[in-house]
């Protein structure tokens, strides 16, 4: 690890398990960087019991930072005061699409292979592309993954993103007034195998992805976000899938403990509540995983869990207790990013 | 057919700052490859490179950002103006979307930060804020005032072509009527040292498909196309320069860096693009090959072309002998080269080629040929086994 970074304060949420252990053959994990390991682990799980047919399966990965631990190592070697011979493996891993390509090689996926590297909406862009190629019949299956690993770069970037909560290790609800003073950095990966609804058997189908959308905000300044315009964006996205706000049973938000951003979520939620069914509950999840560019992939995994069980898992912090007498069938995910984007995703049972 | 109109182009590479300068260099068979001057030599590298001559920062007008961003902004602005968008009503212009393919956006700033930090100088952490690929996309969108769909993709050497494919599909989906799409990459120490460590760089100008080829030369540059739905382009009276009639993307799932010897993945990409366009292989008059000049790429691509086209292989050339391999920008730069071939009815030369290689069953065009070109195919392939194929149709052919 480059020594220049090690003096930085570093409180973050790291994945609490050894990636791949017991899931991916050890030989496939050799010579991989951390983001690659995380992605290969969740992609292998998503494809169980066996990978789908190769030529008609696409692989779309969203990653804000890519395998930047490898690029940091490579650059450290060649740019230091006493340069070392460059290690080819670090260079190969440092290429942004090394995560998607390694996954494709191990799982034998030969369809379109694309890596979206667009800040905090990288995963949502990958998901949108997946929906498109399935709807158009270009592919039969799509493996979609969102992944980012904690790297030395995060230590330096953190303050700019409002990261670095001193109490990050203690999970707590973080929505607006309930929360912490800052966000905590995190890492993780989520993967989903998607098929057209008509092609998936009842046993295979965990949930339905009704619609997903991601757009630049009219203004890059997130604080200037107009809640009414945000609700209009959400409603327009739902309308594409023939869904109304009245059908939404739970709203999962990307609030992360940074008061400036959480205020945006709180304001949008207040506006949204005017059109949601009475007692529709909202919740947050980043107090568990920390903040990273592709955290929405974990949000989507939680949303799928909710519509599968009809209940909200304890992982999610809700602003009010969900009503146990009302199973949740439809979940709306909403995120707004510091780089000036908003995204919506709706899943249903 | 699934076609969209190409109504604007912008390009910068080692052979020029515009489509006109590019065409002039192609006509004159003038290579832009030469010694590295941008920074001190890397790991005793003795390979010529395709540096962009002049100062991209001056041309872009940006007061911050790295070399990749400057190149991207210059090429994007050219394409925008070429499509007549800079004088269009603001709402039409603002609704346009943007997709950029890049590998090195932000890398220059990251290198500068690390160099300062590792040499105990004051390192400015704001440099790392431009560490992500999307910084170049934001740099392009901001001055042009684009508010439509926006994305950054990084699929190594197919990035620029993949961006064009994705933009075409967003138009088909109805997400936008106008999309700016392309690729940009500058020379960096990361990429120069990286490819040198793989021993794939040639100590002389590259000679794609030649029996005596010794490897590749890195290059840099940027190119953008303005894609537009045909109805929209006609309605606003935009100059249609070509049609993007087919596109497809595949993955080898074979090896991290090497293609399968039979070129199976790029063969599928070509066949899928041809099917997507609803045409036959024999309708294609020119192939701009990926042709890097490496030991592995050229025979694999050559075998794939031979299998797709049988005994009716059209004119084939790789133009990397002119500007080197500009990585993520390659697919977009070569898309512009393919469109120039259509517009001028001229096949560019595969410079450096003198001797047919026994392992490559395709004969390339060693000097420019003037002939009627109705449809041109542009191949891209990259690390991780990504392949992307684009098909362009001559605008005058359809108009007649």
C-alpha cells in the first residue's frame, strides 16, 4: 500500500468475510484485486447453481473506482523515488473492465460485456442497460453487478465526499435529524441475474424489476434540488411501467449520514409522502455498508429481499415501524448523488 | 434497418486536429508516430508513440482537468459545431445526451498527485477528486450545456465504439433524439509502463498484419460522433454525413489479455452487427480493422474476417500505423476514419505493410485506393476479450 496514504484517518465498513471463500474455486481467485474478488464472489452466487448459456448472456458491471487498488500499487512502483520494475499483473488488473472480463472468463459469459464507470450512478446505468437488452431481445440473460472496494484513494478522497465519520463503526439510523454528522466509507458488491419475466420460471424469479431510470439533475448542486421536481421525476419514471405512487409499499433511500445530503432525502420524502399511501414507510441502509459509488447495488438486494418476504429486514433502519399486517409488494429505491444525478428503481414481488 | 444518422464528427489524433487534417494525412500516407516527448521516458521505453502535437489545454479552453479531458472537449465541441448544434435553439441542444468511453480520464491527475506524495512534496488532494473516468464526461457536458442521458463506459480498447453503440440504442429507446458519443484517452505513464511491462510494444513504427510486425505503438486522441434519429435530423435540416446501420458487442470469455486464436469473439461481433443491419457480408466494401500489429491480435482478427467473408473479403486496412493505438479513443477515431472513407470513397492505406503474414489469411490494402464504398465496417477489440463492431452506410448511397 502506498505509504503516503497510511497516515490518513480511516474508519470504514469493510466486508466482514474473505471474498470468494467457499464460493469461488481458489484457482479462480488467484492474482485478483479486491474489487475483482468481491465481484466474482457475488456474481458466482447470483449464477448458482450453474452459469447461464454463454453467448446469450451479457455481463454489465458498474464500478465507480474500478480496481483502483491495483492501479495505486502499479503507480506507486513506477513513480516512487526508487522506481521498481512495473508488475504486469497490477497493470492488467488496473484496467477498469478487468472486473467484468474476469467474471466473464470464469463464468463463460460471451454476450455483450460492458463496464459503466460513472461515479455514483455506475450501477444504475448498468441496470438500465440490462433492462434494455432484455426487452429488445438482444440477450436472454444479463448478469449485472455493482462493486467498489475500499482502496488507498478513498482515504484521500473521503473528505471531499463528506466521508469520515469518527463513529462510523457503530451502526445507527442516519436519516437527517436521526443521524450522524458525516458518512462513513464502505465497500461491497451486489450481483443480479436478470431474465425477461416470461422466460423465468416461478422457482427462478426472486422479484420483478419494473422500471429503472437515471438522469443528470437540472442543477449539479444537490442542495439546490427541488423536491417537487424530484417527485415529478419519480412519478414520470413510475408511469413508464404503468405504476402509480399509490402502489408503493416501501421507499428505500440512499441517505448516508451527511446532513447536507440527508436533508435532500428528507425534503423529497416529505413531498413524496403527499402522494404515497398513508403509513408508507421509508428506510435507509448505508449505515450498514457505508458509502461507496455502487452502494445502490446493495440497496437493490435489500429491496428484492423485502418483496420476497413482504417484510423489512432488520438491516434497514426505518423512520417508523413498518406495519406487520401489510405485506410489502412493491419497493421504490431513490438515490441522489453528489456528482449531480438522481436515480429511481422499482421492484415488485 | 435500425439506422440512426451521423450528423457531426470531431477528431484529434497524432495526425491532426480535425476530419480534414486527418483525411489529408491519410491521403499522403503520413504517419504521426514519433519519439515520446510528453514526459521523461518510461522504463527505457524505445517505442514510437502517436502524440498529439500542440497543446490540448489551449485548444480546449478549460482552466482545469487533465490531458484526456482537454482532448475530449476539443473533439466533442468540433462534432457539436459540425452538426450545427451550437446555433440550434437551446432546448434542442440541452436535450442532447452524452456517452464517453475512456480508460485514462483522471489518470494524469492521479499520477501527478502520487508523484508529489511519494516525493514528499505537498500533494493536492483535489487532484484525486478527478480520479474517476466520469470527470472527462462532466468536462464535456458542462461547456456544451448537455442535460440529456449521460454515461461513461470503460471497456478498454473498445470503449469508444461501445459508447457509440450505447448511444445508438438510447436513441432507439426514445431516451434522446440527439446523442454525442465517442472516446478519449491521453498517453499516460500508467499505460506506457503497463504495455511495456507486457512486452507488446514495437521498437519501430507498427506494421499491422505484416509478417515482420513487432508489436504496437501507443497513441492518444479523441473522437466524437453526433448521432441523431433520422426523422429528427431531417426535420431540422441537419447535414447527414453517414448512417450507423448496425452495431454489436461480444466477449471472448477466453483470457484476460489475449484473443482466442480463431478470433471467435470478434467474428460473432461482425456477424451480429451484419444481422443487426439487415445486410449481407457482400454488401460491405471496406473494413477498418482493429489491427494493432501485435503477434496475437492480427492473425485472430484476420481469421475471423476470412471466416465471415469467405472468398469475398472487401478492402481491409488498419490505420494504427498513422496514429498508434489510442486505446479507449480507438473505436471512435476509427469510426470517423471509416466515415471519411465513405465520404471520400477512398480506402486508407495500411501503412507499414510490405509482406503477407503466413498466419493471417487476409490481404490488406497497402496504399490508398479510390473506389465506391457503400458500407464500411469498423472493428474494435480489447483487454478482457471485449469486441465491438460498427457498420456505417454512405449517406449519398441512400439519398440516391
